[in-house]
């Protein structure tokens, strides 16, 4: 039987690895606004396309706008939770937590 993979990163990792991990986390957090905007745009454009084919102007556009907003804010909340976990792990690794 295999040993389970450890969930904690060892405290003795190379400083370059720790720096690149921080850069990745910062880059991931900075894309949140873009994700929100793309979700809304895709929702609006999808709703407009359906409206033009089904003749339901503007109802499907408004409905898909709401879906896009919900999906975008869901992504924002998930990114915030991911950033909090990364910060807690970093504090734990550095001995501050």
C-alpha cells in the first residue's frame, strides 16, 4: 500500500521555489477581475445570441447577465478562499502561524 501524499510542503524548500510560489499566488489573485469580466461578457453575448434566434429580446440577455454575474462572483469567492489557504500555508511554513 502506498503512503498518502503529504499535504504540507516541507519547510526546507529552496528559497527560489518559495519565491516562485508567491509569484504564482499573486498572479492567480490578480486574474480575479478578468475572470469576473469574462463571465459577464460571455453571459451577455450568449443571451444576446439566443435572443436574436428565439425573438425573446431582451429577456434571455438579462437572464444570462445574471448567470454571468453569479458565476463571476462565485469565481471571486473561490479565489479569495484559495488566497487565504495559501497565506495560511505560507505562515505555517515560515513559523509565524
